[in-house]
């Protein structure tokens, strides 16, 4: 991956998840901000984090290259997002079956899902997950599609001299609140398959891969009232985990 240039300020390009911005949690309590502070303390350098949302389609690799050109990061954190391959969308199913009339339905569904009122509402999430038991749904991408896109993105990053790459595996919940047992079984199986694919890929490309252990039922108080995004405690735990992994990746190259 090459040596890292010595700068007075470290720049991190974080390709994260909706936990980085969705809902009403203050910025200083977000995991990425906590990781930023911890990394600065560990390295002695100021750290600036650039947040970007990844979408694993054909345009992602070129968009990633433009971000690297613009921001010139020292470290790229690529997080695998369960939403890509695990979130079961009813509006998306209608879009794929109905064509153009279904596009508007799906766009409205995505906009609603990402709004703070919906993201933090337990009742909204309960209705959404209850509908999944009776209506057809589909995921945005398959696991092979995500894996193929991530490999292309990783190769783009590795081709840049001096940029450190860290791949952060998807979080896995043993039991998602308010979800059916069937959904939890499907979700856990998808997460396991995605993790296996990414671990194998990272080993082959010699890229550090880190992943938190599966969150058990007793740890689910670390999600907000809607049972979807992490609350302050969950963000702190995730941020500290990320900070440790980022520091290790940084020091491994500079040693």
C-alpha cells in the first residue's frame, strides 16, 4: 500500500452508513466523531473526517476516484452496509414490478425512511416491519453484487500510493427489535455470507478487515427507540471500536 506522507493533519475519508447522520443524535456523540477524536489522541495529529455515503452500483468506483482526487485522504474507511443487501423494501419490490409508476413509490419510501421523524419513531418502524410479514419485498442488491463492487472500489484505492485502506465489516444483530423470527434468520444468514465474502477478499488483497462480534439480545439497548439506528451508547461503542482499528491500521504502515 506504500508509505504514508507525513502531514500536520490527517484526513480520513469515511464511507459509512446512515448511523453517521440519520436521526437527531448530536454530531459530537456520533461514532465517527468519537473515532476522529480517539485517533487524533493516539497519533498526536489533528484528524479531519470527510463523510460520504456509498451506494454499490456501477458508478461507485468512479465517484470514489473523484473523492480521492478532491479530498486527498490519508486513510479510507470502507464500511460494508447491511442496508445494501439486507434491508427488505416493499416500495422497491413495486418499482421492479411496475416500472416507472413504482419509481415514485420507492423514492418516497427512501425519503421517508431517512427522515429524522421516521428514523427515531418506534411506531413507524413497528408498522414498517409488520408490513414485511404480509407484503412482498426485495433487497436493493445481492451479496455477490456488493462484493463485486467492493472489490472494484478497493482496487481503486490500493492503486493510489500512500493511502491506507481499512475495511469495516457489517454489524450483525442476533435479533433485530420488532422484526419477525423469519426476518432475523434471513438477515443473520445474509450478514454471515457478506462477512465471509469480504474476509476472503481482504485476505487476498492484503487489506485489514475488522468486524464487531454479533450483538446479542442483551446488547440491543444500544439502539434507539425505533430499534434501527444506534443511540448515544451504541455510537460510543462503535466509535471506540473504529478508533482502535483505524489507529492500528495507521501505525502498522508508519512503523
